[in-house]
C-alpha cells in the first residue's frame, strides 16, 4: 500500500441504508430510563462525540471514537448489509431493542453464538460486565437445556451458526461442562471455544480432557503482563496461573486468544506488552481480542469519562508502545472482510455468514511473524483495499454461488490476490499459495495447525479490538447489526449488546429463571 496512510480509493456504494458521514442523528437510549431517544454524532477536536437529551433525565455527552479519521475509514470499508433471518424467533411489533429475541428486524447472521453455562464464578472481578457470582441467585441451565440452545443456533436459516463460545460466569464450573463440549462437536459446530479466566486450566489433566471432548480455542482473560494489572482489574495476583494455563492449552494441542479488558488509567499501558507477549508465544496464541471497558455490570459508572478507552485509543496506544502497527495505516473494521466469506461460500457452493456487523463495533488487522520473530503487518505485503474491492466486485457480478464453483473460483481468487501480493515485502518463504492457505485457515482451524505451517516457521496473529456498548454510547443500529448472538435459557436469541447492556435482557432472563441462593 506504499507509504501513505490515507486511503484514496473509492469504495463501491454500500447496498442498504447505512448513513455515512458526520454529523448525523442516530437512535440511542437514555442511560437512566432506557427509552429510545435521538442522539447526535459530531466531530470536535479531531474526535467523535455522542450527545443526547432525555425529557425526563437531561443531557448526556460521551466520547464515541477518539479519532475522526479512523471513524471515517471504518465507514468507507463497510461493504454490505446483512440479509436477516428466514426463520426469526420472535415477532417484533415494536422498535429495536424492544421485544428482542431475535426478530425479523435483525440484519446480520451470527458469526459467533454464545451460551452462558453458569452465572457462578471463581473470581469477583471489578470490571465484570455480567456481574457474575454476586447477584444473590444462581442460573445454571441443565445439560438438556444447553443442548436445546445449541440446536437453536444450528437451526438458523439460511446460515446455521457454526462457531460457539461457552461463557458465564466461569463456564468450566458447569458440572457437565465436558459433556456439553462433546455435544457441540456432535451437533456440527466447526469452532468450539470458551471464554475463561483460566483457573481450572491450571490442571493439565482437566485441560487434556477439554481437548479430548472437542474444545478448540480458549479465549482467556488476559489484562496484562505481570501481576500488577490483575490486582487492579481482577482483585488478585493471577500471573502465574495465566502462564500455566496457556502452557497447558499448548500441550493439549489447542490455541489461545488473549482477551484483555482495557481501562484508561488502569491497564492501558499494557496493550503493547500484551502484543509482545503474543508474538513471543505465537506457537500457542492465535490472536488478541482487546475489549475496551463498557460501563455496565459491576464497574463504577462515576469513573466513565476518566476511564473511557475507545478503539482508536487502542490503535494509537499499540503504535506508541510497540511501533509494530500504525494506527491509520494498518487497522480496518472487522466488517471489511465480508467479501472473503461471501466469495468462499460461492467457491464451495455453501452459504457462509458474511461479517455484517456495524463498522464502529471493531477494528483489527493481521500480523505475520517469521521464525526469527520479525513482524510483518499484512498491509505491508498485501494491497488490502484493492483485494477486498476486487472480491466485492466479483461477488456482485456473479451473484450467489454456482458460477464460482471449483476451478473458476480458485483461479479468480489466486489472480485477485496475485495482483495485490508483494512477495518482496512478505515474510521470507511465504509464497502466494501459503498466504492463501493462511486466509483459508481463518475458517478451517486445522490449516493453521498443520505440519506444513510448523515447518514453514511463519505464524500469524489476528489483532483486534471489539468495543461493546453501554448506555452512554449506545446506538440502536449497532444492536440491529450484531453478529454475536446469545442463546438464552428463555428460548430466545439476543444480540450481545441487548443481552449485556441497553435493555440488558440478561437481568430479565436471570430474574425470571434463576434459583435464589440459600
């Protein structure tokens, strides 16, 4: 992409109703009464702000994104609208996020299904958005109820959910946790992962049993390198346990994704060391999912303006602390990759879920690392924008599927990437064919763990930030486009940011179905 950081290419016009530019008016929620109210997004001092006024509770102002350029870049690389479901589970006569569960208003298919196995936890973290283990009640669905939730996710049409994450609370505390992993494998989930604090994975024997039952990836809570960060974010020293759990996951043949919760003034100085730790341990760590804190659940909302940390803050902090990634050059919204799964689905003759989440939900990039530990951001050796634009043009021109099957589709993919691939800037030994393999590894987990890649000595990390909403920066359209869906114990499905924030359906479900602690 050369030395410039400014994207000059003209994107094809987005199919759908998304509104670009600033200022603009969106639908939000009042942080006090949670009623729908209009909000204004506007730029000032190089940042994007959200302001809104409730007739009953007054004015609210919050920082939305701390960099106007990255805000506008994210909008430019949002390709396509989601098509919604053929079989929505609820009929919504009202307005989003009312009557959620999912209804016909929802625009995106799930890239990931979530199931809370328990609201119990063996930690009481100050930053927990689920407020786990201190609610005074217990909600822990039975094995049979969890299987019903899994079937519900697999029954979605036209694209069944293929990736499942078990969460909580601490999911490993469920008494039939291993049986649930096996059930997910039998039901055809291709990616089975857990969101865990890692404490039970300190046991090598338990970790081996998890792998044997079908677990693929551990999304491990990881707020910094060393004990200091954990004393602030989790209330106790946890560094030894984190390292032991990661080592045991590696020995069991699984992968780790680090999941840091980042709070300004608490552990934002750790975003660079976390990336360096991932690079040094790339044999087991496949990615990082930074999560700027959302002010919901247990965290103190009075600290909001001082502790707010946005996705552009993350990009700039990593640049400042490591020099590996450039904020304006290397980061793109997760939704930018949607032409690739669409193309791959066409190539295989099977529908795949395009990533149609809102462009301001996330930012991310890929970093390749050679045997010597040298880093190569993907933008250095691939003209990302040209490749995505070309794939999007092919998708639009050939329609749905059959015309791309077999040799024609493979030829088009290789020719597209060949024109955009710069071998002289790539990691030594990484051919075009190897690079295509690495992209396929995003949807086929075994490719990145094959003997070929071990011999090649090149690893690649997905480095991303996902900023979930709270009531102060809430935007209803983001909830309508959510691609992370909770299957809940009440028989419904909920977008992440209606289940854990906004109307917070988690609280309603737990109050209705939970058992009081006695």
